[in-house]
């Protein structure tokens, strides 16, 4: 389960396409919403996983507004639920997933807007 260590001290919108998440240990991540959406943990986006293998192909395709965040709603002590402008709102991001995304951002994640399809 998520620990309090994983819990950000601050989540804020930098602009329409970017979120800044700050943790108490000093990690300060600027995460494009597109990256957040791409890492949506729900079964619809990830496909159904059985023993680590995707048995359902993820149905991710570009929809207008899919990388536009409408709201981030806290889910208890556990994480946040993201509501996207295309109506998708079943993805709950536990704190440790946000942390994982922040720590595994690559160069390409910060410049993915050009290969959006
Ligand atoms: Zn999803």
C-alpha cells in the first residue's frame, strides 16, 4: 500500500498541459498531463493483466480532450482520481504511482507532444 512517504506535499497546475508535483523529500516533478494520461492505471487503458501479461489490448486512442484534465479528486489517503475532458474518470492514481511516474520521466516524455496521434 502507499506509504505517507509517497504522498506529495503539493500538486498544482503549472499551465493547461502541465502538472507540478512536489514531495516532502524534495522531489519536484513537472509532469505533462499527456504522460499522466498515458500512465492511467485503469483496466480500460492498461488492458487486463493476468500474471503480468496483457490479455486485453489497451483501447487507448486519441480522443479530443483526452489529455485535458478537468479535475483531480482526492481518494481518501490513497491517491487522486483524474477526470479528463473526454469523459474518462476511472483512473485512480495512487501516490506511489505518481511517484513512480515522476521518477521515471524520460527525455521523450517531455517532448511527446509532437508524436501525439
Ligand atoms: Zn484509464
